[in-house]
C-alpha cells in the first residue's frame, strides 16, 4: 500500500474470480460480496474470498500469521479525506488487537470477522468502495490512473503517447509488436507490464501471474517456465 482505486478494484475482482463458485447461487453471492457482505458465512468460498482480500491488501501476512494495521495508516495518510481520523484510529486499534492466526481461510475469516462487522463503513471509505469518494479520486487523477472499463493498453498509450505528441505515430509500430530502443518505449512497456501485474510495484517479475494468464487460455506453460527462469536469473 497505499492502494489507489484501480489497485483495490483489481484485488476485489481477482479474489472474486478465484473464489466464486459456479452454481445457482453464484450471482446472489457475487452481489453480496460486492456490497462487503461476507455471506454465506458458513461457506468456505466466502472465507477464502475474505482471506484473499486481506492478504492481497497486506492486512494479513500468511507467512507470519499476523494482521498488519500499518496498511490502514498508510491508506489514510495517502487519502486523508476518505475518513475521519477517529474512526481510522479505532479500526487500527481493533486490528492491532487481533492475535496471530494460522494460515487458513476459516481461521482468518473468523478472527477478522468481528472487526469487519464493527468497522465496515470505515473500511469501505478507506479502501475505495465509496462510489462518491472514488469518483472524485478518478476525476482528480485523470489520465494518471486507469479509468474504469478502460484497458491497460489504452491507458498506457494515452499516458506515454498522448494524442498530438511528437511520437504518437510510434504506436503503429508498437501495436505490431515492434520493440523500440528509447526511454519512452521502456516507460510504456513498464506501464503495461505493471498493469497486467506481470511486474510488481517493486519491479519484481511476477511469474505466477504470467503463468496464470497462460493457463486461462489453455496454453502449456512448459516453455514459458524456461523463459521465466532465464529472466529471473538475470
């Protein structure tokens, strides 16, 4: 963290994708999760969805089994107008009081559940799911944040090769997968790779994310593994 609205939207969407089960209750469950209603409460899918969000946002660390309130403080520091400081402090205190919890969906869900129920409105404001607050942030950041329903390719093109700029025509080559040798192209590529989550915010190659996309389209990852291992070795 801190996370901007686009990053939090990715976290929620990914956790829904990975944990929402097929079946007659799929849409009903999805709508509840979108409203921060963690139901069905006895469903392992709900437990793992909640744990996924907590892990990806940094609120829970699976390796240590500890909850981390510093994420909340960083979020409020970056977006001070999102919530009253007193309410944020109360949420921080509640998270700090949580005991170490084993790396298990149900255990994490049950440990964090009371905090979620007591401070849900504060969390919604802080982590960008208050539509009115989020709309203001998107408008303020403009071309510096990927807008909702905008592809990352379009966002990065508009950011690094805006309409009317001297090198806008380079996009004709770039869209044909031509590799250019200049700083502007490298920044553009970095933008796309981070948007696809192939490279982390800390500039680390995210091999799992790349392999995930290959598997999503039923592509063999054998040859890919060799390429990724070569990249990691450099």
